[in-house]
C-alpha cells in the first residue's frame, strides 16, 4: 500500500487508492502548512469494512457514503439493511486511474446497488472533487454523503476561525459520546449547558424551492450568553468535549476558514443542480479519541443517519437506474 502524490505550484496532496481513496495530506505550499489532521498510526494493510471508525485510520479526508453514522436504511428494497459506521467505502480498496492533474477513484456498493466515482484534481490553488453516483437498481436510492476532511487545529491553526455565509439557523446534534442533544441555535454561539431535548422535527426542503424554517426555540446567543460556545472559533472551545452541528437550510454560499496567524484562508464550495447539501460542523477538543481537530463539510442530509435524514426529507436521492452529480472545492489563498 502506497499513496499517490500529486502537486502543483500551490498545493501538494497524498491519496491512498488502496484505502478508500483517503487523502492523508494536503499541504498549502505558500508556507508548507499541513491543512489536514494527522497522528502517528500503524497504517492498516487490510481492507476495513463494518468496523468502528475510531478503530480505523481516521486522519485526513475520508468519504462517508451512504451514511455517516451506523443506521438502518429506510425504504424498499433495502429496508432495514444496516449502513456501517461512517459508511461503506472509507476503508475499501478502490478502482483508481490517473487523470489530468489528479486521480479518479471508483467505489461499488457492497450492501446497496450503486457505483460512486470521484475525480479528484488540482486546479491552481484549488482541490476539486467531482462526484458521479450511478444507481444500479430500478428503485429510488437515498443517501447521506459527506467528505469527512478533518482539519488541523493546533500550532499555526490555534487561532483558526470559521465564517459561514447565509442563514444562521443550526441544530446542535450530538456530543463526543454520540449523546443526543438536538438543540436549535443561531450560528455561531451555542448556549450552554446543553441538555438532551426531544428530537427536532425539521421541515422538508426542496432543492428547487428551499423553505425558510425559523428557529423554534431561539435560545440566548451572543458572546455574553451563559456558558456560550462559539463554534466559529473551534480552538478556543473547552477541552475534552466535541460538538456536531448541522445547518437547517441548504448551502447557498461558500464558507471560509481563516488562519489569522498564518495570514491564509480556505474557501469551501459545494455545487449541484441535482442534490441539496447542508453544512456539517464537527469540533473535537480531545473529547473523541483524545485528538484535537475540526471539520466543515457539506453533507447531503441533516442527520448523520440515513433513516433519519430520509424521514426528515433532507437525504440525497437518485432515481431508478439514474445518475446524480455534484462537486466540492477547497481553495487556498
């Protein structure tokens, strides 16, 4: 097992076709800064499937599909079939071929009838990932996809800031132990202490006609909120905790990650005319697996579980024997 190294004047990345197409390294060559979280680990030599993600090699950028959390599929013809932790594909060997300035990887579903292709390539200061999903079955297929890119949050990233544009309605989903919270809040300040609340019923959102649901509880926010946690400044949050939050409305504008001490930034963009995505925010201050990292990722569902996103009306959907296309782009500057 060896990685494929790809670079241009702005970026350098390492991709592992034999291990789920993982991107283990992404370096901004302006200051040779490693953008992705990494840690000392013995790299697995065998395929990983239906195993705990925490027991695998979880550094860098993994693809989660067709769900993020272990959950049963909801709907014919796969009703009740379990999706593994962080999906089917993150630890499987891929079919991979070189492409212009990058690499194209292909995954085939094991429990579900689909083929997912990702063309990953460097375009100047950008990493672009173009996805094509083919439904191999004559029935609708629902899915939650997320590019689980864990970003470094120490040393030169210790003052990192997240800037989200657009609607501010968010939901604090769960903590480091997957304890359900389901607390609505207005980005970026989460009122604490958070307590477990009944599951929030969110309105279905159409790609062609997004709704504008209001925050039903309007918890106190702002820097003076009692125990407020500012998720836009992940490195400043209390130690030994973790937070997972989702935007209520689909992504409409790019987001930005700023590195004040480096004088650098990342712009993250999602594009598709066929499927809606939502911002998923994960911040880990050593509450999960003893590490410190964060992630800002588009996800085609307002829950990590495929059954909950399907019932919520936010899961991605591809029709019988049809295809669905989308793209994700990370730009440095």
